[in-house]
């Protein structure tokens, strides 16, 4: 029983870590993505629905991520191009997603595809796969932002957009990409959560918004942007 509880805690902590990775890069751009609950929930529902309709989880994953990418791009354009305050823009997106969730779910739970449930409970050398994925997300984002030219430009855009523009950095591209990548992080977390609990609910992401923001703050990422 104690081992099972320990694995459950590790799995849920790993899912939180993945959402926190997405929230971190948004806060590095002086933003805040309030669409996390809707994005995370609808990803789990879409994966379950597409998986059962097509009979292929391998097809459901890229399709769900593609939809998440589109949602993130919309968020990014609303913030960076239309100049709507990030909180207002993403809250509006979240409201639309909540409506879509009710339409897709029909007001009831959907059972998670067996392959997703198996993966979410799988282990690699005794370590839960959800935790392995979380570590990979953290490592990849850390390496990209600190060791690549694009990553350094990303940090520069977040720290001082005006200076980045003067330096010739296409800030719109980085700002939109930020929300796109963040939403894909939320989608991955949503799919893993659905697989782990065995069903896709209408409230899967509701408990992750504030903990994700808190994790970013505790992790030392300032709302002033730049450093993460």
C-alpha cells in the first residue's frame, strides 16, 4: 500500500512538473497562462475520443498535440499581436475551452484508452514513466534556453522586449511560440493524467493551475521576465 501511494504521489508530482515547465516559459515572457485547466482537460478528452474513434493511440497523440498547438498559437497571437493582457486573453480562451469540453464529453466521463493507461502506469528501471517524462521536459527546456542561440534570444525577449527588438530579434515569433509550447506541455500533462486515473473528466485540469504557478514562483522565476 505504501509503495502504491508513493508511486501515485510521484506520478501526480511529475504531471504537475510538466505543467510547471509550460507555465515557467510563459512567465519568463512576462505572461500568465490561465487556460491551463481547459487545455489540460480538453487534451485528455480529445485523446480518449480520438483514440476510440480511430482505434489508434499513435494517431491520437499527434492529433491532440496539433490541436493544443493551435490553441497555444491563438493565445500567443491574442497576447503578442492583438496586445490583450495575458490574463484576460487566456481566461477568455479557457472559457471557450470549457464550453468545448462540455460539448465533447456530453456531460459524462470517458474511459481512457488501455494503451494510455498502461503507459501512464509503466515504469522504467523502477521509475514511473510520468516522472521520466517530467525530467526529460525539464532537461530539454533547460538546455534549450541556456545552451542555444534561440534560447538566449528567448530570454532576451522576456527580459526586455524593446531592447530585443532593437537588436533585430523577431519578438513576435518568440512570444507566440512561448504560448504554443506551453499549451503542448499542458496537453501532455492532460493525457498522462487521463491515463493515470483511467478516465477523462470535465475537471481534470482544475486542480493544477494554482499549484503550477506556485511551483514556478518557488522555483525562482520572477514575473519580471527573462531569467527562469
